[in-house]
C-alpha cells in the first residue's frame, strides 16, 4: 500500500493536468474549434475502454508493477511527442495512444490493491484508495489553471514529470521493498489456489448500472455546467473552478465515510438511495437561480457518486478470483458513462441552450435507476445469503 496509494494520487493529479490541459493546449496553441476539442476530450476515454476490454487481457500474466512501469513510461513518451505536434490530427492520434497506455495502469493497480483482501478490510482498503486518487483529482484543476496562465505547455510538461516519477518510484520500490519485489500476484484467475471457488457478489450488476448512471451525469456536468454557469448565472471562471473543487471535496468526504462504515456492504438499499438522491439533485439544478445553489446541489451529487463508485468497486471485487478483469470492467463502464454523458449532454444543450439540460439528463438517470432497482431486487436475496 506504501506504493499503491502514492501512485494513485500522483496519477490522478496527472490525469487532471492532462484532461483540462489538453483542452486549453488545443485551443490556445492549435486554435482548435469547439467541435474538434470535444472529439479530442473524448478520444482518450474511447481508447481507454477498448484497452481495458481488449488489450489488457493480453497481459493477464504480467505482474502489476511491471505493467505500471511500462504504462507510465509509454505515456510520458507519448506526451513528450504531443508537445511537438503541429497538427490537430497528430494530436488526436497521440491522445488515443495515451488512452490505450492508460488502460495498462488503472485496472492492474486496482486489482493489486484488492488482492487477498476481503470483507470489512476490503472496504477500508477501497476507501483509502479512493481517497488517494480523489484527492489528486481535487487539486489538479488549480495547478493546471495556474500553469496554463503562464504557458499552455506547462501542465503537459508537469504531467510528463509526474509520470516519470511514478515509473521510477514503482521500479525502485520493487527493488528495495521485499514485500513488493516478492509479490507474485497478478489479480487474475490463475493466481487462485487449487480448491478456491469464485464467490462473486451478484450485487455487482446493479452496482455497475449505478456506476454508469452516475458517470453519465458527471460527464454531462463536466461538459455543460461551465457553459450554463457562464451564460445563465454569469459566473466567472474562478468561481466555476471552485464549484468543481467543492464537488470533488464532497466526493472525498463520501469515500472517507464509506471506507469507515461497513453497513452498506452486501446491501442494495444504500446504493439505490444514494442514486435517487443524485437524480433529484441533478433535476433541481435546472431550477437553481444562482451558481451558489447549483454548487450545493453539485456537492450532493458528488457525495452520492462516491457511493456508486465504491459500490461498484466493492461488489465487483469481493469474492472474485479475477480482480484485474473486474477492475477493467469497472473502469470501462465508468469511462463509457463519461463519454456518453458528455456527448449526450452537449447535444441536448445545443438544442435547449439552458440549464433545462440537467432536468432532461436527470430523467435519463431516473430511467437507468429504475432498471438498476429491478436488477437489484432480482439478485439481492442471493447476495444477502452469501454475506451471512
């Protein structure tokens, strides 16, 4: 854990620098238009999903530390080449390669952190891991905005430095720390001992639906909220940044509480309750008369999305013999929600050009939550029996 938590934190900072930094870089350096920037912002997520589902399984027998070292080194090289890209097409291709390389970082890391951990201890480990990466995601927008104001290339340059640091950090730790160097677990099914049986939780299915719904909403918020805040509430950029930071902090608080409280384990009602609260908070944003009201509602949504993420993580890994594959599914669903939410939210906003977009998206999330409820009720009895 002395390696995993710092690596998660630093990589989350890196991702924050990349996602916002690439948008600003494409706009300010390459003078790309809004449509092209939208495609650029989504391309890494698409290739990340492809990598999680198709590419990562080829490396099932490779130890997580080696995948992390190779992934971070590859991404650093790709971003260095990006800094020299002179055309939008070249930047798009390179960002797609970045997403592929990233698929060899997060699923192995998440499978590694949950290896040989079950029950309440697994909940605590997941809580600490989530707090690590989420803390990095909170501070990165501040860093990126400050560096971009000096030079749009600086966030990407810092991202390269952080990825190389993680690469060297994991490599040196594997050499110096006996527990890391001797760890032979990959988180895949072939690590199981003879006689081990898969005890996967069926609640992973409604949890995955909730994860997709939450990140569909987050994708819409990321793409559309800044536009609504500027045009409907006349907020300035710094205020918008603070609103997103508040949502991130609510996310962190949620992860801390879920890591310490275990009553939600193997329970359907908590994940459904959080999902419905998230739906209502998103719908009410459409009625908000100020950015302050919207900020409070976004914080509520961020808190509830922590429950969706933790439920998918916990119920997807508990009892599983192939946790790396389960984490690849988790990450693919998450990224798919972000991409589809961003695209759908942007399209709806173009048609409505108002904060009504949040109500429409809330209706979509309500439909998904009804499906989640139906699936959850069909599997909940079995999971409660398994938990006893």
